[in-house]
């Protein structure tokens, strides 16, 4: 009975972050071990008109974080099986943002042309003096109907 309850709690926790991912090195048993950054919050939304938004906010470590690079793009599910990059009008169909600020955010909006299942693929890289780069990656899926 305890195992079933524990599994149920894990499943409920996973669904509670629908559309947003938070990665932190602060007091969390499941957070990645980060040595150049403190926290990154990643989100992907689509409103009823089809306007999509990829949003990333981050917090570095004072005296350690030297650069943050965020690469993001949108994919559409085709034939119910395959993910293809959406042409967002940029080189390589992706956004690449960099900053040397200790904290900040990046936001990109794109008007989707057709309904379907989409996902944002987001990669955040914290570089700094704390050791190897911290890399956070996530895929956040949404439906536009």
C-alpha cells in the first residue's frame, strides 16, 4: 500500500508542473547538481489565437556565473509520430540568447499557423568558474486547437 501511495504522489507531482519546469540547486533531492547556476524556470504556452511563447528566467551564482546561453525552438508533431522544427524565421529555426548578467530572462513569441500538438525544446547552459558547464534541457508539450 505504501508503494502505491508513493507512486501516486510522484505521478501527481509530475502533472502539477504542466507547462512549466523549474530546475534549482537549492535544497532539493531531485534537482541537478549545479556548480555555476542556482535556478532556471522554463515555460511554453499557447493561447487560443495560436500565439506561442517560450520563456526562460534564470539566476546565477554571484562570483561564479560568467555566461548563460539559452537555445530554444518549437517543434510540431506530424503524422502523430514525428517532431519537425517550426520555421520561426531565424537561422537554424531556433533562438539563441546569451547573457553575462547574474540573473535575467528571455522571451520569444511566435504565431502558429495551424492547430496541432507542439513542444518547445529548451536548453540552458550556465558557464562559470565553478567547474564544468551546467546544462539544463527540457521539452514542454502543448496542444493548439
